[in-house]
């Protein structure tokens, strides 16, 4: 099972980026349909889209429905970035909702063995998206725990910039490990308040301060993001 989301910021509604996300997500679903991997998309109620993929379930949602938004809405400091469109409270709430949305699917489908997150626009970073996506046919061969890529070999809880100890576009785990990741994520979000920051920074904080031990592998923001090790 793959989980993704298409949730828009309330203060940013440019049509071209949304159109680009739709195109990229369509490519993702098309390739996942070929290898019989089901997909759940949490789609913003503001977006009226009809999809024609047999492997796709769409769940309507709003940003106010997110637990991450409820946790972050009182933040008084937002971590900066070199992209002002991403330097908003809404954006950080959406990014930090990834593990939350995976767990919503897990609670509704307790018989699933594994759930994976993929950003809906992840094919943007791939030079060979079709062949790279087909690597997901090996998800059932992953070890127990959270399998997650990144580029930073050194553990760090630096909050000044996006911390690429983890690449945020993909992770995968069994249901028990996902539930633990969500529990630790809520704890971390509460502990760093009143700061709202990137989800990758929260995950790095979890590893550095809260004893989280994911199955880390090197995967950059390119085709290597899916070079996960299999047993």
C-alpha cells in the first residue's frame, strides 16, 4: 500500500504547481497499477479531480483535519527556507502529516503488512521515473521497522535549515513501526514548540533525542531515493 496526499496551502493556490503535481502523480499511479500496488490519496476538498486508476482510493480531506495542524497552529516561529512559498505554517503542517496519514490508513486496514509513503510529486526528482518506480515491487522484501532514505550520514538535530539526514519523499514500514513513528512524531512536535519546522527535522530530532532507530540507507533526491536494501 502506498499513501500520498494532495493538500494545498490556504494562502497559495497557483494553478501551475497543482497541475504539475497531478501530472506527476498520474505517472506514479500508472506505474504502480502495472505492478498491482494499491494507492491511497488524501485529496484536498478544494480540488475537484476524477481519477481513472483501478488501484487508487481517494479520501477527501482539509488541512484543518490534520492532527499536525492542530499541534502546530499555535507556533510563533517558523523555520526559514530559500523558498518563501514553502516557508509557511500550512506547509510545515502538511509535511508533518505524512506519518499521520499513513497511520490513518493503517487503522482502517489492520490486516495490511506494510504501508509506504510517497510524495505525490516524487517523479519530479527522477530521471528514469518508470523504471525507478518499478523498484517498489520489492517492498515486501524489506526488513521490519521503518526503512527511510537520506543523504546525511551524521546524526544531527540541526533546525536552522532542512536537515537532509532524511529525504522526505519516501519511507516504508510495518504497522507497528509506523504507529511508533507517529507517537514519537507527536512528542517531538510538542517538544519543539513554539517552533514549526520541516518534517525531516522532526525525524532527525526523533533519532537524536527520542531513541528512534529507523533502517537508514543512502538515497538522494533523485532515482536513488528508491535504492532501498532488501533481504
